[in-house]
């Protein structure tokens, strides 16, 4: 059987030399079981060692390999070349982030805002380890579990028009994380996170386009997480938070 | 060269590194911590652990059970004093993670649920569906934001340790985005850099699992211990090696050959009934299951797939509801990467390299032979895994010994003086020049060419079953590859900024040395024990080999292999028995 090949067009940008990004074309042999990531690794290993992209686990859990594939945000490890026939396949860095080199983007927009949403349990009272685990029923777990599944791949940032337009917008994954802890029965941190949630760059920065949830590879549904907090935020504004019940 | 002054440097941001950094911060907020990782911490390979973490919690379980399962699982090569400490501290670390928000799976009444794993007498694996490592890692990463004394240096690739007069005083790293060097000056270092599985071709490990932490310590004279013990996980996708967690079997999945026969009953793991029962059949330990596959394959009773031979991991009888609730990641991964829906069809699986039992020799306080250098997690050998690690003990190890390493380092830092700046800078400049030399090489081979031959040599000579001839052959081949590496690797990319080809060339240099330590240790151990199986020495030999292997670097030559004693306190070596009679167990 003759070897099948597919063309991959990669965006290239080297901050030390280039003033502008450009596209470079590679022809890659492939088999039906090959992911796009494996195609890119072939380029790196055999054709051009300078082609730069992030990857690690190759099983869609580490969140490293998000890129634009023919204009859509995808994880390259779980995108298959057979689904992109006949090609060419265009691979570009995630939208809405500065490029560091080729497909590697500066992730600061997400990583540097994490601390502001206080992504940890703020307990009502510190409990010694000797007191054992909290009780948390499957129902209480379900209240936040979906939002704890985010792998921080940043596809939602590439999908979100507000991330591109509003530099103060905290962003879908960070706000989802904020909601994940707010919704946890062990946590009473809502008020500590309210400043961020209620700010211009917080939940109100979202204009409910919903593309973030469409591109999420883990069905986390950031749009839903953010918009649940709009209701809470509005009640906060009117001093009616107690309507939701409980101390949180 | 940028200089960062700090007290404790933690290299590696996975489970062990994050837990170590938090331990330093909790002990004393005035102790400065620099967390240096070649990836943003939540990308670390801990993220890919699926099944769960061990910790005695059920009323019908005891610390002695966990101890005995671990020591017999390790074929008596475990240091029993360290295992004692370990099992006594697992549950409190699981509770600590729970307090920090880890979404452990629960019973209806809200209490913690635990599941079976292989080689376990009673259920003791805490789990968060089948994304346990993911949740453990993200919980630690997110919680680390509580502690301002932890200064992160993400995407900084550590190229050398600064060691003066036998004491570590710093670490040199490349800031990946710019290619500039940063010298961290400190009083203590925690190595938490993970394993070295990527020296093999077919494995479950992420691309970043390249063993530099081991290489860094080894180059400065620390011994690598028990490096011949490499774990093959029995259930991985052919070709990619993607892991299908042991929790599948803990939840009731079975393994069959091409005839639908549960072949494990032929390899000392039967009889079949009553099923399920602890420590029998599919709930046997990983080394035995992987070895059974090898024999089954030799007999021609495996299934042939385009990516090689396989057996069937069959979950179907568990029903869609349980499969989706307990094993969502596996379901997704099998559908995506194998094109198989586990609700409808068995998953083709085969063994792949999963874990390095050995590592930088360290004591119960995680102290290595180099003063001020501590090691925790997969890069270390504190002595709990012996010749075969029990499933669920590695995630538990990251947090139990991550904490110990952090506390030990903080304590050491308090009593230690600072670095001699001029000498440290001098060392750092030399190390930086060596790294930069790789960028400037005018001629040589491709990184991928040497790396590929190394992987093949390891698969062939230091595989699931070994012989003297095979291991010696791997030793010769790796020596040859080291010589070729010294002759030169030629990079396509001569730039500094985000040059991942350069980083992979540095990784390769250390991988070759770690691979060489593995091959020579395997050639030295003329017996079969746990994961180290010799066709030409099929029995365990306690007279000659109930000892740890220590590999010491010897410049460009072959490592020197010596032995060191195993600490045995209360469990004298017995024969390692699985299967047999037993009562039916209730899966949870």
C-alpha cells in the first residue's frame, strides 16, 4: 500500500527574528490511528526540529496541547488526522493570547489571575485532621463536581469574544473555578470572592455567547457556571443574598 | 544571568513538589520557597494518575494489612521501617486533601468510599472517579495559591544543581520562554521531578517524564537505587500505551485471551471462583499480570491488533451506569484513542512501562547522600516499593513523602548558611556554557535518532523478561549511544527563546545516563524478584540478592554497581503467594 500523506500548515513565529508570523507547510505520512499531535511530533522529530508547540500527556487530561485547528480551538492530542482529510490542516496558536513562539502562547492571562479568585476551600472553621473528613453527600458533590473537571486547556479563552475585547475580563476558566469553590458545601468563601465576581471584569464581563461551553473538551460548561453567579451577584447588589439561604 | 535568592528550591510541580512547597509554607511562612517546574504545575504527570491513592480507612482494614500488602507486593525488597511510617501517614494525607477540597467519591451518607486495587487484602483506595491524580494535583495546585511564601517559576527547566563541598547551594534553570538562565541560590533543594519511563518506547508516561531529577543528583554523586525495577502496567492501549486504570479491575473488569478464556488462572492467580476475591485473578499485582501476558503472547493466545498483540479488558458485565459513573475518563479514552466503547466491547490492552520503582536513594526523612538535597515521589527511592510497587501507593507516596521532604528541607535550611555567591556563579556559568554548547554544535545526529535507539535498546534488553546476554547488550548499546551523544547532536534550532529541541537534547543526555544505570543494575541482579524477571535465573535468591542495588556514576564510563542492605523489621521473607482459596469479596 502506498504511504498516505497529509499537509500540515503551521504558523511560525520566532520573537528573536520575525516581525510577523508566517505559515510553513509540511507533508506528513499518516495512518488512521494518528492524532494531529502525532503528526506534529513527526514534523518535530524528522522534518524540522524548530517547530514549536506544547504537549505532554497525549490523553486529554494535562491541558497542554490546545491550538487552533482550521480556525477552531482543539486539543491536538484528541484530534485525528483521518478526520481532517484531505487537508491541508492549518495549525495556529490559540486565539486571544500573545504568541511566545510558533504555537506556544503566553498563558499568563489565565495563570496570573488564578490567585484572585481564591481557588481553595475557605472553611467556616479550620478542622483538625484528627476530626476526619467532612461529610459530603453525592448530591452536595454533584453541585460543584462538573466545574472541578476543568483541565485549564484554555480553549474557552480562545473561543470567548470577551477575552479578546475586554482585557479586564477574568475569563471563563478562572470564573468557573471561582464558582467551583462557591458551590462546594465545605466552603464559605463567597464573600471573599465577591469582589472579583461582581466586578466589571467578573461575571458581568460575560455576554453569554456560550461558545466557551461548546469548545470545552470536558463538558465543564463555563457559561453555565458564570451565569449562575450573575443571579447571586445581582442579589448581592440588592443586599438580598440571604434569599438564597444559608450563610454562603 | 538572573539571580533569585531563596531558602528552599523545590524542583518539580507535581504531587510531591506541590505538597513539599505547601509543607514548607505551613511550617514557617517566613521560609521562602521557589517552586521551579518545566511545566505549569497542573500539567505535571500526576495529572494522569487515574485509579486512586491508598489509605487505611475501613473498619475491617488495618495498618498491618497495608504494610503486609506493600511488603509482599514488593517481594520483600522494601525497607520495612519506611513502609511502617508510610502506611501510618497515608490516611491523614487523604483527609488533608479532603479538607483542601479534593472531590473524593462518597457513599450515599457522605462518607468516603474506597475501592479495591490489585494485591490489596481490603479495599483502601481513595478515589475521585477515575481522575484521582487529576483532582489530587489540581487540589494541591489551587491550594498552593493560599501561601504567598511560595514563589512559582513555571516553565523553568532545571539544567544543573550547584553543589559545593558536598552540600547543595543552588540550582540553575533555563527560563523556557526566553532561553535565559536563572540561578537560584538556596539552603536546601527538594527534588520532585517524577520518573524516567520515557527511556522506553511503549509506556503510559507523559512526554515530560524523562528522569532529569535522577540525572541531576546522579551527576553530583548521589546513588540511584533499585533502578532495575521498572513496572509494566498490564492494561494499556497498544501503540500509544495510554493507561486503562487498574480501577477497571478494582470495579470488576476481567481479562480474557483471544478465546475468551480468563488466562490468569493458568499463572498462579486462580482458581476462578469465588469471584471477585482479594489478591486473586484480575486483582493480582501488576508484575504478575504483565508477566502472564508475556507468556500468553508466547503461546499465541493473544489478540492481534494493528498496533501489536493484546488481550481483552472486559467491563461489559458491569453495566453502562457503573462504567460511566466510576470510569468516565477510561470510557472517553477508550472511545477516542482505541475506537472502542467499553460498554459494548472489550478494550484491547497490553503491558507498557508505567513506573520506576527505583530512584535517588533517600532515607525516611527524604535526605539523599548530598547534604541539603531531599527527594520525594517517583524520582526518589525512599524504600517503600521494593521490587514491585503496589497500585495506589504512588499517589499516596507523593503526598506522604512530599510533606516529609518539605519539612526536612525547611529544617535543614534553617540551620544552614547561604551559598558563596562567587563560587556558585562560577559553577553556574560553567553549567550554562555546557548547555549552550549544545546549541552551537556544528554537526551531529538528530535528537530523535539517538532517543529512538535508546528506547529500542531498553525494550529489547531490559524488558519484561531479561537475560544476562540481553542486559549486557543493552549496556553496550547505551554506552555506544552516550559516546555518540558526546560526539554531537545537531539541532535544527539555534535560537534561545522557547527552544524545545534544545531542552529535549539536554533531557536526552540525562536519560541516557539513567537508562545506563537501569541496564547495569539489571545485568547485576542475577535472580528474579518482583518486576525484575530473569529467564536465566528464574528464582528469587535471598542468599545473594536480598539487597538494594546502588548505581554510582563513573564519568563517561559504565556505572559502578554495589549493594546495600534492606531493612527488615517484622516481616521475614516468605514466598509470595496470590490466588488460592478465599472468600468472595464485595466490590464497593
